[in-house]
């Protein structure tokens, strides 16, 4: 049983690349003994003109309202488990104000910040993996980590998702990353954001959680708060790999995860 653990990173069919009803996500969470959950659908592609928004990448602007009311309705229907209202928002430099305006009307419990795009390239999309060949991988990592630091420093996000997502398909630079890890961990600690230990990486070609053990440790050493997340795109992925993730977090030196409500956080013992 996944007692004490919360899963704050779950998607819905509205993003166009997840399956299952929202009720199935909730019922899986209850069956697996999670203490709390939250939905975090992909934010509409606010930085693109309407005709360029990929309907298989995120919910549309018109669905925001219904998404929020669906989560609030589930909260009434399942009093046995706290259900938080979250969203996963892409960090796109230069578009910060548009994001703030878009999120402003809704009662979020937390906002997750993600870097999925380098310029116009959605580098975590399986159909676009060929574009890694255009890059020197060391330079690509530098670009990614610079953006991730900016996302932290923007102060827009309560939680940063999969903070080394650039490794998803197994592309590894042949240089030492400890400087990049230290700089990112410093930025996150300075911004007061939490990070995810995401089990999604275990289901991807890279075959390890996000972030890598050394980056997780760099964050732990600086007192960065932690959540454990599945990034579920199917009901069966809710709470997936959480026992393993809890062990890793404890071994790394974390003693607590954090819970969110109304964009305020409080610690919860890990074990
Ligand atoms: Zn997704
Ligand atoms: Zn996600």
C-alpha cells in the first residue's frame, strides 16, 4: 500500500494523448492506497496562435473551464480521498505574462512547471526523436538546463516536473554534469520550488526516474522539497513505481514529501 504518498501528476483524455476516465484514475488511486491525488492536465498551448496548437499535445482553451469543474465535481463524489486541482504548465520564455493571465481565474492547489520545448521542438515527443541528431548532445543539455533554471527562477511554479527530461530517449552527453546539476539545484532552492521524483522515466527508453540520482541528491542537499509523481497518462500508471521511488528518496536523504492546498505546502513524513 502506498500509505502517506500523494500523486499530483495525472492527466486526462482532454490532453489528447492520455486514456481512461477521470473516475478510473481516482479509483485506481484509492485501490492502491494513495493518501491524496491531484490532476495536472497539460495547459493549453497559450504561446502559439490557435491554428498551431496541437490537439494531441494539450487541452484546448475552451476545455479549461470544464477541466476545472470536472476536478471539483470529483472532489464531491470521492470524499474518501483528497483530490487537488493542479495543472502542468509549459515554461516558454517571453510568454510568462500570458501564462499568469491564463491561470489567474482558477483555484489551483498547485502549478507544475515543465520544459517540453526548445524553440519549436517538442523534444519529448516520440515522433520528433530524429531531431536529436541535429544537435551536439552536450550543447543540447546546456540549452535544456538553462531553460530549466529559468523556469525555476520565474517563480511561476510550485513544483518543477521531470527536471532532466532531456535524457528521455537515452541521449547522454560525454561530459560531467555535476556543474549543471549544482547550478540547477541552486536555482530551484533559491526560488523555493519543489521538485518531482518522477517514475515516468522508468517507463521510457532512458529507464531511470527523473531526476538522475546525482541531481536528486544535489536538490536534497539544498533542502529542496520533494513530491513523488507518476505523470500518469493511463489509470494503471497512477502511483506506479512509488515504492521504489520512496526507497530512492529515503536513500538519498529525504525525510519528507510535501502536500499542496491553495498553492501552500506542508511537509508529510515519507515513512
Ligand atoms: Zn502528456
Ligand atoms: Zn505530465
